[in-house]
C-alpha cells in the first residue's frame, strides 16, 4: 500500500472562505452606502452654502481638505476652486475609502469612528443648544457651541479648558478652596464627540493638586494639572505698591462697542462667535499686533450647572493667541498646544478682560502672554505655547485632496 504523503494526509480546510466572502460582501455594501452618504452630503452642503446655512448640516466637511464650501476669500482648508462635478467625485471616493477603512480595518481607524460619534452628538443637539456641554452620567456631550476655528470637527480650546476647570472645582467638595492654577496640555484636537474624565487628587491642609485626563473613547486628548488653595483673610497694608501696569483695563465693557473680528476665521455657530460675547477695549484685532478685549460667556459651560468665576477665566484665556495674532490666519496655523492659567484672586462679575501679546520664531514655535482683568482690576495671567505651520498652497491642497481619495490596497489594510 502506498504511504500517504504529508500533503495528502492533511485535508484542505476552506472554513475561512465563508467568513472572507461575508466580509467582502459587508465591505462592498458599506462602500456603496458611504458613497451615497457622502454624495448626499455634497448636495446638501451645496444648497446650504447658497442659503448660508452650511454650519447647520451635521455632515458638512468644513475644516477638511474636501470641503466644497471653502471657497473665495475665506478659503482656509478647501480646494482652490469651486468645481461641483470634481468635488462630488472626490467626496464620493472619500466615502468609499473611509467605508473600507471602517469596515475592514476598524481598529486601525479610530478617528473615523470618533467622527461618526461626533456627527450623532451634533445631530442630537441641533441648533437649540443652550450650553456648551450636556452631561449624561459620567459622559460629557459637547454641542455645536464648543466648535473651534481650525476644524469644524474639533472644539475651541476654551471649551475643554473651562470644562476641566469645572472638573477640578467639583473634585474638592469642602468650602474655602479656590482654583489658583490650571495647566492644560492639549494633546490632540478635542473632537466634538462624547468625552469622559478621570482624575487623581492629592490634598494637604492648604493645597489640593489634581491631575485630570480628558478622553474621547480610549484616546487621551487633553490633560490638566490643577492647584487649589485654601486661603484665609489677611489685612494688607494700605500703601501696597501696584504690581502691574496698567492696573486697570480700560475702557470698561459698558463703554466698548466693537466686536472682536479676526480675519480669516470662518463664520457660524461656534464657541468663539456664539457662546462668547466680545468687545474690543484697545487696539484692533483685525490688524496684526497686541490687542485687548473683554469676554463674556452667553451660555453655561455645563447644562444645569453654575459657571464659576474660574471657569469664565479659563474659557476666555484661550482667546489670547487669536486676539494678538501676528501671522495671517489664511496663510498660517498658530494653534496653541497648551494653556497655563494663574489666578491670584477670584474674578468678580461676568466680564473677563485680556491684554494679549504674541511672539513667534521661524523655528515654528511661539508664545502668547495675556494679562487677565475683571472690572475691578488684575486677576491673573495666562500663557500659551503656539505651534506654527504654513497652510498648504493651492496646488498642495489639490494634491492632498486627490491623495485622500485613493482607495488603499488590501495589503495596506
């Protein structure tokens, strides 16, 4: 009898074939669905642009390289011209690419999963948002009023900074504690998606120190280090010398009328245009250089929770780099990678004043220093470390838009 060879003795196994076939069918269906979805987004954004309502569309791609609404003089990230057929094809192809990534390589594409969650959160809030965040158990749900200027999918830095100030103050329940320092590391752009916080508290008799992590899913997007002090009343000398000059930001808000307008930033419902009221005090924020302005929140930071003075200061402090810009926003990015807020006393009233100046260097870094005021005088200081980047040229944006639509090979997935 012929001895069976090793190859003959091991029967072939095709058990993986049905699973692979089912996966391919699922991927094809997802590709078709996402192509239709993105084509619908393109058509909707076209009509919304005509009606000046593109920010109300939760599928609007504003802030990305494929946004057909970014045209004209306020073109920040978009393709260089308005060509509906080409842009429709780009958006449809982007939908196919993202569907493949999400279906076949879901774990390799957490950003896309976050964008879908963000879309659901915005759709749920709609245009009736009455706060920057809503709370559901341990989850913070950002509304459209948290949106920032650099990317419509990401929050303005002042929103998470104010939220982290709220988390720090809420962690210490005994009376008499005051937030003296809040250093926030903005590790990644904070998405408009459900967030959660986790904290570690170390307390002594006069100081409490917290480390608070802000997470989108399992992704760490920001980390705050907070210092709270338990103060006591002192009688200070009447002839105490003045520390800062000027020791009062004038004119006061009641005597200021002009709104802060920074050229190159998009319009629409957002943290910097809707959730915050602004009034120019000194200088001209539409021109490069140092300026001063007053800021007042128009909505609560957290729905159903009081907005503390420290939260107001944290929300306003992140405006320093925009208030004192020295590089045009249509040619450069100058987003801050952190915010360090120091308060020597608790602000009084709703208005927070900033007197800001920015220094930049050709190495791609910069710093903004803001002196903080209320209507009674100085309250503290804020520092921001800036990351500088040149925006892509028109040709580079075109190449980038085309490369974003290339469908990856099976090996790359």
